[in-house]
C-alpha cells in the first residue's frame, strides 16, 4: 500500500496534547529536525518524549523543552555537550525525567514493537534505577524486570524511501529509527528522497513499509549539530 506523503506541518498536525512521541537521533544522521520544528510550530503541549538524549543548543528537541511543551523526558543522556534547556527546566521542576540506560532503552523500544511486555536485564541491578522494579535471580545473578516502551507517534529520519514506505538509513540513524517505527502507533518518517518502487534493493531494506504510516520528503535536511555549532535558535 502506498503511504501518504505530507509536508512537515501536515505530517504532525494531528499530534494532540499529552501524546507520547519517540524521536530518532543518535547524532545528526538520525535527528528529524524539520519534523521536530513542525511539532513546535503546531503547538502540542504536555508531551512525553523518548529520545537517546535531551537535546542540545536552541534547536530541535531542546527547543521543545525550552518552550515548555514537554511534560516528561525518557532518555539515557539528559546531560550532553549543550543541554542547558533540559537542565534549566529540570532544576526548576518543570519537567519529569525517567532515566534509562542506553541498551535498556533500545531493548524496551524493541520489545514494544515486538509485542514483548517485559524482559529481564542485569543492567541497573543493585542501583537506584532498579528501585520499585521486580527483581529475580537467574543462575546466581540478579536481574531487573523492564517493561516494554511504546508511543503514540514516532518522528524518524531516514535516507531514502519508496512509495510503499520501505526505508534505508544513513549510518547511526538506524540505531533507534527502525525500533521506533515498530513501537509507535503512527510512524512519521522524513527522508531525503522518495524513489520509484523497485529502486531500493529488497536485500538492503532496513524498515519494511508495514511499520511506516506517513512520509515527508526533505531533500536537504538540516543537521542538528551544525545548527548547535552556529548558535542557532528555533523559532
């Protein structure tokens, strides 16, 4: 089935207040800057966001936090090179944080997409992150139970798509992008180009189109790290 193609504003127009949104990242290759800025323009508030970090500088995810649109952040690295927007909001008591080790975060998202409600991991056993969670011993080692992680929407950046939504990625963009497409009820993907059906070798498809709901063509996407280095602020 062919996927509907939107501009960034149209793609995020129906994201409501209070929605949970996964946002791809792990460096500029995977940060869907245009979709995140469209969400900021759209005005949704009280969002729960899932990302590897909590944004940098004054653009992208950091801009959403700075403008008070985010109720809760679920991430692995709330502090990074220029994460002042999150730090200021958190210290002021304006945002909630759920800290999740990076491997656990990826596996929780994968479990959400695969229909696995929970799993056990040694990561965080015996630390404050395990408090309040079920723990069991297996083969003499203590393991912590973690729940799956799903979302209402995912905003993802890929390199190329065909009209049916089959995707290939650029480098580290595939660290979280494919998992988030599977774990979200509605996956919105911005790509550099949409090619004709058959132009993508099926052997290199990373995300099958069944996990993609909407496509957005952004021929020359902005790179978050370049914007941060330039001191850019959005809007």
